[in-house]
C-alpha cells in the first residue's frame, strides 16, 4: 500500500526492514513545513498494484513498469553516464569508478524518471537497478523484433545501447535484506528532486567563505612554507579564501593520528596568522585510526573487525564512536580554529593495486556488516565531523570522497582521484539529481590552456578548488609537476600572463558570490540545486535530455565550459526561450545549437531572458564582515526580479532566524527598482 | 573435518550445500585411477582447525591463514593480474573485464598457493576472495607499522600494492548460500594443479585438426565467398585446417535461429566441398533462442524468466533443455558435418553500453537463479553442445567465451573481445592455473609487424586463430580494416613478403603438431597443462613467481613472444638450469635475464637442457589420415627422451583404447635411439 507521508511523498513497504538504513541514520529531519508549502503535487504515476515484490534467500526483488521512452537520471554522482535508461546500475561505493557500472564515490539508490516520479530505496546494501534492460520471457515474438540476418561487423555496433520498443521493467535487487521501504516523490524532474531534497532536510547553506576559492597546499610543506605560501598568494592578489593541508600535518598517516606532526611545531600560531590574513584552514584526514593516535584506545572497542592501513575503522553507526571522534576533533582542532576537514578514502577500493578497505563481511559493534558500512561510511563520517561545528554553532564547508542517500543537507563537497575533464563536467550535472555537491577540482594540467579551462569549470562548481598537493609552487608559476618540484618556474612573461589570467578567473568567482550564496539559500528553502543540468529546468525540451556538458549555475546562468580537447570551439544547446550573452550584447533564440568559440581565458556564459544578475566588484579577501559593492546587470525587457539573501554568513542562526531578503525587480515598463539596503552590512549599490 | 577423497585431495564442508554447484553439474567424473597412480601427495599444509566458517543471512564466510610471503595464482582466466596475493578477487563472469577485480570471461573459484595447496569453492555464486588484503582489528601496533609522516605525493605511490609483514587471512565470502564445500589439493603449484585437473577428469585431447590453424571468415560472406576464400587459402598454400562462420549463417541473429540464412542456399554442398579440401567447419552461435527458431516452442517452458536480445535463455541446468538443444544441433548440424561451434556471449555484460544479459534475480525452471546461471552458463552450454559430438563418437575442439570450475576436460578454448597483446599473453599464463584453454586470437592489427607478432603468439596457444570476421580479404593481403573492406589490397611486393612471412609462421604451428598433440595427451594422462607459466615448472626459482610474459609450450619449449610495443627487443628470464636456442647453436646458463632481439617474423624460443624435440616437415592440409615426416632435434648431452602419441586423432576411442606411444631416447653416451614406427600410420622418420 502506498502511504502518503507529505505533499507528493509516498512510501511503500514490504517485509521486515533492516535496522541500519539511510533513513534510520538520516542526517537531518525532513523540511516538513517547506514541503507542505509547495504547490500541491501532481498525482504519482504509479499505483501500489504496479509494484511486485519477492523476498527470498537472495534478498528482495522489486519490479515496476518502465515505458519505452522513459528517461532516467540520478543514482548519485555518476561520472560516466547521464541518462541511465537501458542500463544496469550497481549501487556500490568505489574509489575508482572507471567503468560505467553505476559504481561511484557517491552512489545513491535514488533515481528520477521522466514518467513523473523519483524513487529512493532505503538501503545501504549494494542494490542493483536494471533500468529497462530486460524483457520478460515471451514478450518477444518473431514479428516484433526487426533485425534479420546479422549486419553488424564491429564490436561497437554489436553492443551499442539500443532502446527497445517494448514496455520493460525497472528491476531492483536488494541483497541480504528481508524487507524494503521505497520512497516515491511525485512531479517532473525538478519537482521530484526538490521534494527529495526537502525530504532530506533541504539544501546546504555554506558559510560564505566556503564559496570562495580554495587552495590545497603541497603535501610536503612545513609550517613556515604554508605561511610563506599564504603571504605569497596575498602578494599576488589571488582571491583565495581557504587553504587546505594534506596528510603531512599528521604525526603519522596512512593511517592517521589526528595529531600535529613535527612539520608544524606551533599550529595555534599558524592558525592565528592565517586567520589574520583572512584564510580559513581545512585539514585532510581519513577515518582509519593509527595505533599511536590518542583516539585509538577509546575507539578500539567501537570499531570494525578489520583494520585499514593498520588503523581502526570506527563504527560511526555507534553514537558513542561518533561522540569520541567528534569530541576529540572539537577540542583539539575545531575549537583551535580549524574551519573544516577533507574526509578522504571513506569510499572503498576494488580496483587500486592495494585493494584497501575492509571485507564486506566485516562486523561492526552496531550490527552493521561491511557491505552496509561501505555504502554508509561517507554519510556517517560526514555526520560525525559535522557535530563539532554544530556544537560550536559554526557552519563548515568541508570535503568528502563518499556520500550517499539523504545527504542533501550535509555541508560537504565530493571530489575524485579520477581526472577526465569532460567526466568532471558531467559530474556537475549528475550530482544535482541526488542532492549532492561535487567539485571538478583542478589538480594537474597539461599546459596553460588546460589549467585555465579546468579553472573556468571549477569556479562554476560548488567548491572552487585548486588541489596543489603535489606541487610546492602555485600552478600559474609552473604547471609542470616535475619542474615545479625542482622550483624551475615559467619564464617571467608567460608566468605573468598566466598569473593574470588565473587571477581574473578566480575574481569572477568572487564577483558572483552574492548571486551564488543566494542560490544556495534557495537550495535550502526550496530544494532546487544551485548547479544543475539543463533537463532539470527545461524538461519539456527533449533536446536537453542528453546534455551533460553544460549546466545552469544559479537561477539564470547557463555555463558552457570548454575543455582543452575542444580546441577553443564547441557546440552548446540553448533551450527553448530567449538567451543573452553575459555582456548583454548578443541575443539568441533558444531551441537551437550554437557554435561557440572562446579564448583560453574565456568561458561562454548565457543568461536567461528576463534576468537581473547581481555582480560584485572584485574582492581579494573575505573578512569577518564581508562587504560587496553591487551592480545589477539587466537582461531582456519583461518583468524580472532577483533576490539577495543576507545573514551573518557563518553561524547557524539562519536555522531559527532565517535570512534578510532584498529583492531587485524590473517592472513591465523596463524600470529597475532597487530595495533599500540601509540595514545591510554586506551589500551596497555601486553608484 | 577434512575428508580425504583421493591421493592428495581433501574436502571440508559446512552447513547445507546448494543444489546447483559446479560439482553437481561436473562435466566429467574424476580420473580416479590416474590420481591414484600419482606419487603419494605431500601433507596438506592446512588442518581443519585452520578454517573458520560463519553462516548468516549474508551467506557463508570462511577464513583461513595466509602467510606474508605466500604467492597466489589462479581464479581462472585473468588478463590483468598474475599473482593475486594482496588482492581482492570477485568471481563474477563479465564480458568486459577491463579492470582488475577478478571478474573475467572465465572466473573460477579456485586458487593455488605457494604454501602448497590449491583450494576450490564449489559454488556458482559471485564468491569474493580477499587474498591477504586485511588484518584483524588489533593486529597492528604503533611499533609494527613503519611509515611515519606522510611522504608520498602521488596517487600511484599512495595506492601501490604493499605486501605487509603480518600474517593475514584468506577471507572467502559466498553470498546467499547457507553452506559450502571446499576441495583442497595438496602439493606444490604444479602438483596441485595436476590434481585439480585430474579431479576434473583430466585434460582435453583435441582432434588433431583442432590444433592446426583456424580462420574465421568475414561476417558478411555468402556461400560462394566462403568457398572462394577456401580455394584462395589453398592456392596460397596457407596451412589452415578450420574455417569458422560468423552470425550471418543464421536466418536471424542476435538472437539466433540456428537455421541457415539465405546467404547459404546449399549448406550441405558447401560442407562437402570444404571437406574435400580438408577443412573443418565451425559455426558461431549464442544460446539465446529467437522466437522464429525451430527450437523456440520446445524450449519456451525450459527457459529463464527473462529474454536476452529478444531470445529465450535455455535452462541448461535442466537435462531436458540440454537434450532439446543438443538433439537439434546433432540432427541438423553435427550429423551434416559441422565440426564444432563458437559459443559466444555466454558471459554477461555489466559494462557494454547495452548491458545485455538477464538479471541476477532471474528464475530458471531448474531452480537456479540468475546469479548462479551467469557463472554456470559457460560450463553448461559447453556440456550441452558436447553431447552431439559424444553421441556421434567424434571429438570436437570448439570455442567458448565463458567457462568455470572443473572445465578441464571440456574441449573448448576461450577468447575475448578485449585485445591488448600483453594481456593476451598473460592470459596464456593464467588460464593454465585453472585447467582452462585460451586463445589470444588475431583479430586486427596496426600494421604488418603487429600482425606477425600477434600470429607468433597465437601459434603457441591452444588454438591458433585468425578471426577475420570484419575483413573480406585475408589480413596478409591488407591489414587495414577499412581498406580491406574496400578491397584495396597492399601493393604486390609488400603483400607477397607479408604472405610469405605469415605462411612461415603458420607452418611452424603444423611442424610442431606431433609435439603439441603429445603434450595434450600428457595433459589428459597427468593433468599437466600443455601451455603454462614458468612458475608451474620452476617454482623453487623465485624469479619465476611474477613472470607473465613468457611461458612453457609442451614439455621443453620456453616461448618468449614479442609485441609490437617491444620494438624488436625485450628481456626474458631463463630459469635455473641450462637452455639452448631453438636452432641449438647457442647455449645459455639459466637463472639470468637475457636481452633478446627478434626480427618481426621471428619469435625467440628456448629449449630445456636434455630435450629431444620432434619436428615435422611442413604440411598444408590435414587429411583423414594425417602423415608427418619427423626429425628429432637433440639438445644437451645427458639422457633424454620424448614420447610421440598416436591414435586415430578424431574419435573417442582413446578413452577405452588409449594411445600408441613411441619413445625416442638418448642414452648417457649421447646416442639417440628411435623406436620402430612400423605400425604407425601417422609418423615416419625423415631419412
């Protein structure tokens, strides 16, 4: 039976549910009021009778109908596929998802269908979804199938994805479990994903500094070198707001001690000095606790049956383990001024030469087994290290390498060791279908153009990250890793040119900060992802259903990133409607493909009709009281508006007090009306 | 409790066994007499108390100890790994095993350990083996682990496979099952694999023609074109013994009808004409039965719950389904003179764009589920199509894309759509650890050198196959696929040179035929694989433990294939002992690495000390009564012998009557003694 939980959200259950599931460990309660305030949901296109559920020794198998033209999106961060119709997806966390099986750093047992619904399987198991891959025995007859003698003489032709004309099924296999709860979200793609996100508690509101530019420092750096780099970035007027330290800060790593190493003799002083220069500091770690760590003895009895890299695997499904781990981090790191963490390797490796990880059959004191813990670890680890910040009444924006279901409200951004630029752009599109945030971090590059192209993508992502862990000098001084390690920098002229080009790109991020922050507040309020593929906004335009190389950034900007492989030229699809170039000089009719060219330091942006776009004057640093001098760029002729949200940008007070909202509007006569910003600390209008 | 089954073979069981397992469907009974005749086995290095077994809702988990220096081989055909120590292996059939997870066309839940045993898990499940990947919680202490501050600033360094110094465990996870049977085989690597092979019934004895050279014909060919090609090969004096037809012979394919298409209006006549020219004919198929097939209605109730490519999936675990399928093939194809089949796509796809295959939760009338059937299908399909040949009292050598446990006695050779030459060579090494046969087929090539290099490898494999399914003209006339399709052949001079070089390589295969046939008879009698990695013969020489790019061919030849990437030059390790060049001119001390160079049409071969190598004069065709004019090349000075086996080369009479054996021997004084071949039809000595 379908049980209605909220406006447009339904539940259907069979058998005996498992004790540990994403819902049982949900990071946030549903945003019930916001869900209730949504317009009434369209009817769910599925009835209880559409579902068939079998429970046997294998686990649970559920079938539901899938139409021949249904498109399918979601399943978490997916770097290799966009539309999953006709494919098999295996929801198993994997640190190296090199082939298109559905495995991922952040696989989520949640999909969206263009039939008008989203579906979440509440399980940490390695669930397999067959999205219309199979027809029932007897469904075919000699008449319905078309090909005759074999005509295809290449492997590519033979195994190409062919959509069939029959009604097929979605088949969902949940291993081990003897029962299942499914959650259904009614509406078109955007409506269903907003419902899922609000059901997960609503989107993240990051601290403002988290939306600036990040720079992870060379792994071999000591305290002096970190401070020198920080100084150098300021001297170069590089608008960097966050620095990150890599494993070298631990006295032992792989596995970790969570104690400062000899490289950092006075960490408190370093934090103070960085704070004085308006940097936030982020620390790398993973969850595997080395025997020499002060956490070891307290956690030993609250850990899994196997070690990883000689370290304990804390049982974060056990509240006591969470408490021990969180308390330590609060006392020793968060209270000392650390702004966030990078939670590495909470995914699991099947493919790396070293096959690190614990067995699926591992046992945890909470009763979880290894399979469940693998798919849960990212989510639980995020929750654990969010705790010290919540206690300190501060926000964080942190990094994590694995995530899962219902993680929308967790202030963490995913990253990967994989590095294909086009796949990284696809990740920006796919993560949005499951309430996840993803950074296509800039880590290395072939040449100056590649560096700029990757930077242009990353500043239009949730986290604008340069991960320079392998190079002691900034990449704009030398992008070649080996030469950089030898401190052989580029010649002066190309170095200055590249530095200026990088600065300009990073500045653009900060100019868009008020706009982006407001988009995140909207994510919190309405569930609409701040960065999302075109199909989420333009579902009725079928051309958007396969576009995974361009995306919406905030309410109004369409971003068309180029990669080095594009050689300065690519096609972009403008959905039905009217569009403008970023500078407003060009007007385009939508519903067409456009050939665009862009110099290495340019990223094509298109603006929706009837947009008011707030843009700030460039700033280099974000102080405790950030201040933006704004202009509003106006596109189109009709009525338009934009909202600027303001609060203290760092605390959790917004959860009680909400935000101040300033609405700029344009009336039918074309005149733009600016709100009174008298009460604002953050915003002012440029004369 | 360890139960002794035979000389050096033990069984240990827990819980309730599953109904369908490789042993329940074993293709052949154990070769009990041959096992008994082996020297007494060394003691098994494991006691019952070494095993721990847990049975719960996840299935069965078994642990046993693994020492820090133990090397691990096996798990079926493995193209990406050789030594599996420190790795996780997932025994799941996969048509595109592109990453090193243990998945394969022919994964086998069987491994060999240098600790002195082999272990078979009798299960069709997707068993996972953790080969020393994990230490128990508490096994590490701050003192035992060595690395301190993090020093590794590249992903490669970070995730490199590091063997640890602790005692770890083998952990075996069998999903779903509530019981397990393990079979243990005592001895060093070669002894254990011979025991496994004899337990599987002993090695294959192929028909002699199967060991000749194979040529699969262009997929778009009609009957006339096939006959023209056959004629052309004879005109060119190419020693091809088998022709293969691709999907176009079916009236419908993907899925199949098993009926001749309009391209072949007189198949009986074609077969007669090919037979007259001493060709055997092999036909491609897969097991998925199209609705228009004459087999469809009889099989419908004996098939799985889902279709593949609109075709039935026959339940080959059901004897009746096997009977229907086999009888049809006997009546319509085998009795008409077809010599064998190519059983395609009995593996399963997780990765291809089209994700073909049936769900793991599929149900089969026999009670098998989809997971079991995926891992069983290759084995059961082979057994099904062996039946008509057994009934006809004829041998076959056929091709198959998937296989599994206990398949040693099945006359099928594996192949793959993957195509890396070095991986294909590794496959020759790894397949031998599990009683499998593998062909590194020649399918396409970058240039003439690549063609020759690949041919040089394939003639030293179980099946010397040119798979020309994409090109209407032989590759020595044009190796570029597009030009070949346009019938634009190479210029005369390079074409003639390439043709001669190819002919010379293919001739070498036929010159070695008596030697290779005898090695296969030895496989049948003793279980020793005819083609095997060096470590199987030289386990006490530790350098051989990682060599996966050279191998033994028959008792005495060490083959050192080059790939195009080697650019004519590579290193080869000669194990401890004395070695000779193939022509006998050079003598080498073993226990050293040797730099070798080889022209494009040369493959370096090394001969073991004290070898008598029988070599035949080149022949182009194999008649019903093959006849070889032999010389014996003599290497070294000490006592030596070689055995030539003879029978009718095609029937199954050897199973009752055995073989005639002719032993050439060299006594301590260096004189070679030839046996009287008076009774031989096949062999004669060159004057």
